[in-house]
C-alpha cells in the first residue's frame, strides 16, 4: 500500500508540471526580448525541473528507513554522512559568456567573429542533462566524482556581430551576420564535458549537507559547423581540448538517496577539425579523429573553435549505496 501511495503522490505532483512546462517554453532565440516574460519563463522552467527531480527522489514507502536498516545500512546515514557511493542524474540551465569564434584554413580563410553571444535551449530536445558517480571516503568529508555534462551552444546567426580577417582570401566586412557565412554554427548534440573532481563536504545542518569541488577533464562535443564556402558540413563527435569546473552545492539527504541543487562554473577551450563529414557513432568518430591525427592528415576544411565559459545551475537526485560494514562505524 505504501508503494502505491508513493506512486499516486508522484503522479499528482508531476501531471500539472508537465502541462506547465509545455505552456512555458524556453526562448527559441536571443531575439525574443521582454523585461518580464523571459524571467518568468526561466523561473517557471527551473521550478518545474526542481520539482520533477524531487519527485523522482521521494521515498516510495514510509518503511524505507526500516528496510535500509535491515540491509545493514545505518539509519543515521541521512544525518551523518560517511563512506558511500552515489549515482546521480540532473537537469539544469547554463549561461554562456560571449567569446570569440575563430576559423582558419589553407585556402586563405582566417576569420574571427568577436564576442559571439552564445545561447542555449536547455529544456528543448536534446535536453541539458548530466550524470555522475561520487565516492566518499570513510568519515564522509573527502571524496571524488566523475561528472559528465551534456550542455548545448548556439550562435545567433541573425545578429549583427563584429568580424575580422578574411574568407577565401577576401576581407570580411567590419559587421555582418553569421548567417551570411554559415549555414550552421553550434554544438548542440553535446557541448559535452567529462571531468574528474575532488570533493569536500562542509559541516552538515541536519539533513542539509553543503559541499564544494573542482576538477578537470576533456571536451567531447558534437560539432555542427557548416561554412557556406564549404562543400559539406562537419557533423560529428570530436575531441576539442581540455575542460575544467568548480562547483558548490547543497544536498538534501533522504533515507536512501538525496536531492541536490548546485552552481558550477565550467570552462572549455574548443579547437576542432573541420572534416566536412557526417559522423556516425561516438567511438567510430573518435577512432577516425585519432587515425587522422596519427597519420598527420590535415582536415580538409581547416580548424575552428571558441573558448566557452559557462555559469550553470543544476538540480538532480542521487541514489546512495552504503557498505554494510559502515554500520559498525
């Protein structure tokens, strides 16, 4: 009966949120401006995300604590963090700092687009999401985390921006729209970052457990770049450079899991080949890129990239696994 009650509670909570989410879409482009409407849309979308992940982490039964104790997990786990392994997932919303986009090739192209106002659509398919695994050491104060983030980055193709340099040996105008020179300029099937992080848990207040962390890793975006002077697009997964992040979060510890909210700052330095090919599967794309690098083959359409610095607010849930020996602590 307890499991049925929990399921009905979830349905009652989630059903109206789905309707709200559908009625309050994320802005489709930076050209939609309203001093009141956009903040309300963002707030509603973030509130929807937070309620959904909290519903996913709700205990399904009032006897969860008793069952956890029967498995050897101490009842004090929620109030007294210790040695544990956590698996989690999250949704979120990023803000990307404006930055320069640079493209070069041997055909006389050396182009810079200044201060591109990158934007995102975190609640449209493909969603902004992330998954992580955390390992906390005995005492629960120090730990590590492997964190994968799937974000998105779009260039505003119809906005007037400052241009510098040449395309096919010809000077570009001082101002132009990216659409004048690109059919596509985005990383939307993944501004993907994989980082290994060190974690420190700060003193807890009841079930509220704050933490901080920082780490570094690699960027593996799905590049979608199609210059109008190129015969074909580059549409594939690529390794483009290092990535790093710093974070601060609040974990609300429940009997067998947690919900959390977190701010993190990420930085990625993209510089990828313009191959002019449609990729397939991630491992195959990575193998082809490695093979080209190993053979010394230059990409046919040159190179392109940007430095992407982002503020990100996320919310998610964790499933906790505590070794039975922890009961002796």
